[in-house]
C-alpha cells in the first residue's frame, strides 16, 4: 500500500544496499524525521514485521491512529515521564521478543533545517534490548526521487 501511495504521488523509491550486509532481525531502526512522508517511505522499503514508535497522542487521532494501530505501532507517552519509561521498556521487550522497531530520535520534525536534539528513547530501546544493532537510516530526497540508504552502525549496543 505504501509503495502504491508513493507511485500515485509520482515518487520513485530506490534502495541502495551495495556493500551492506543483510539486516539483522530483530533490529532497532533510527531515522531522522524530515517530513510526513518519512514513515510512508520507510514502510515501503523496510522488510515486513517492523513496528513504528509514535507519540501516544497519535493513538486517538482519527485516521492516523487507525493506521498506526493497524501497523501495530508502539505508542510512547512523552508528557508523562513515568509512563514514557514504561512504554520504552515495553518496546525493548518487543524487540527482544522478535519485533523490529523504527524510531525517530528527534521525536518530531520542523521547518528549521538540520537535526533537532535527540530524545533518548531510541537509544534506550537498543541498550535495553541487549545485543540489538542500532541501524542509522539516512535518506536523500529531491523533487522526484527518494533514496534510502541503510548502513550498519560501527558500534554494537551493549
């Protein structure tokens, strides 16, 4: 569905995996968040069986909440610290149980160019799920092509 949505929008997707080992599964994927289209592109190119982390407020948003629940998203409470820690711990359990998770360490995106400060959730999930490789995902977008390049992190979380 995501690939079809992108094709209908005139966006071609290319995945360059030259010289990159197959993705270890389960995995923690960390990608910077630049636009609303990020999640659609990732859904189109990542292997099946991964879950998105999303802020809990999205769970009750009419259309988006429905889609995220269908994708079995992991909802994280960012307003309540105690619940946020519980949500992060639950996400780490899901990774240890075989689910791969996609997180946006910035937690949001803005119109200001560049990276925003990272929230610790993505890294906490990788550390709590012992032995899981964090995979940085970098994407380059122009007017008609989105390229997603996945490369292994040089450091293993331990």
